[in-house]
């Protein structure tokens, strides 16, 4: 392999390693609803409202 190609490959790998990573999107669980329509979550989850206005369960921190 020619030194120019090797240098370009190393520069490309270094640039890809330093690229800004996208923040992962949160994963929500579906809440449980009783007969009256009240939402609740299982243990370890908290009831939240998403950006779209939907009710969901997110892991408690």
C-alpha cells in the first residue's frame, strides 16, 4: 500500500472516531390503565408525558 493511501486511511479513521455522536432517543413503556382511565406504571418506572403529549412510562432514575 502506498504511504499516501495509508495516511488517508488513518486520517479517515481518526476523523470518524472524533465525529459527534447523536444522542440516543429514550425508550418508553406503555402504562397500565384502570377502568376509570387512570394511568400507572410498574415498579422501577415513572409516569411521564412525552414531547407529543402522550402518557408513557420511563425508567426511574
